[in-house]
């Protein structure tokens, strides 16, 4: 993907403080959705971002494009549908496991605006989970979480050690946002990170300095303690978030002599979903096909810079109930306003009807 539209004809170097990143000639991309009010959804599909706009983007490779992701995705409920349009060069693909729609292909900025503006949300559950769905619109190379305003990327690297993953994450940046091994400080962030990875993923926590004293070692939270002690006597520090698997952390001494000083996310089917486990730096190196052999790591970008970039747009859809009339002749989406005609028969039995078609 090329970033286009230079600010001036001559070279300008704009240094972003604390990142080491330099924009030369070009400005970073912008993805903007001016609609900030949640879009009500009852039963009919709704456009998520009809007024989306992009700046400084051009997609020149077939594997480039846009990712539209539901941050708080409800599997078997939420669906993103590519509308009844045929934008030349762009191919849609819905990922029902992770809850995102990819739009890929060689096409212009204008073509992608048209394509994204024709993406719809629909709920396919017989009894939908009510509430707001947070949707991000970003480039394919990173996921965006509106709650933290940070970007995340899972990097597959079978057999990588925790210390190697920490160092590899630290040399990455995303349009000037410094990379680091992910730190997780809320259930919403934990749920989001877990839903985007497909294997054992290292996260940026360790008790290597003092056994049982767990700290975030990376990112803006570096040096922050969140947990003290091992199972069954461990506990989170006041106000801190932690999500250990059942019976963890337990600091099992490995056959080769190492103990367990590093945190990763659990994918074993008998584990507590989305939880963490402590491992040695190498993981279970004697079982390369097991669930505790490292498969990769999660990089987080953001929170370490004094810079605000519009690298992702957001949209909100509010799933509401449908309010029916007594005889179910008509329905109203809860929260909407509808003027009704009320009538009574000779026995003072009241009924109502809309004064206009609300279909």
C-alpha cells in the first residue's frame, strides 16, 4: 500500500516526538467516520458507516485493503454483510470465527469508500444480545480496539521465547506508534486480544525479578505490579486486572531446571477460555505439538506517544428490542418515536395503530 498525496513538492521531515518515526514527503493515512451516534438495529440490516471517508490511501497490492471488525463480537449473532454493490477490484470475505469483514484488492481510495459505505450489520440470533456493538474500520495490517484507542497485531512465530518476543515487538512501529508486547488491563481488552489470536500468544507480564510478584514489563504500563503470589494464595492487587487460568500461576519447575516466569494466553480446550498461564521462557519445549509450546505473540501499538493519528474509524450499532402492538399488527424499534392513533370500542377496549406506514 502506498501513502499518497504529498503535503508539498519539496521534502519535509516531520518528526513525531518519542517515537523515532519520520514522515517524509507524505502524511499518514486518515480514516474518518463523522457519525458518532449509535445506529439503532431491530431487525433490518443497517449501514454501519454510510458517510465514511479516507485520505492519503492507495491500494496497489492484491493482499492490501480494509478490515471492518466488531470489537465486542457475539459469535453466532453478529454478521457484517457486503451490500448489493460490485466495486471493481475489491473482494469481500467475512470471518465468522473472529468477527471481521475483509475487503481486499487493488482499487482506488474512492472505490474503497464506496465499498465500505455499503457494509451492513445484521443480527441472526432468534434472541439477540442487546446493547451497543463497537465496530472499527482500519487497515488490514492491524486490529483496532476503540476502548483503548490502540492497535494490535498477532505475529505467528512457532517456538519463539518470551524474551525474543519482547525484543521483536519493541523494534516494531505502526505509523509512528511504538510496538511492545501487549499489556492487558481490562476484560474488554482481554476478550478482544484473545479473539484475534489463533495460538499460544505471549503477553508482556513476568515475575522474573521476584517469584510471585507479577509486573507488566512492557509498554506504558511497564513497572506496574498487578498480581502477588502463586496458586492457591495469589491475588490481584487492588483495582488491577488479571485473568489467570484455574490453578495458575503455579510456577512449575521444568525437567530442564527452569521455573515459570512469563505469561501467555491459554488455548488448551480444558482451560478457562481467554485466560492466562505462566510458562518458562521457552514454553513446553519438549512438546512442540502441545498447547503450551509457543506459537506467537501479540504486539500492541499506542499509549507511548504524544501524537493522535486517525488510523482507524469507528462506528456503533445498538441492538434493540422490537415493541409489538397487542395483536402484533405492527412493531416499533425500542427507542424510536412513533405517533399513534388510539381508538376505543363501545366496551371501552382500547387499541392503537400507527398514523403512517412505519415499515
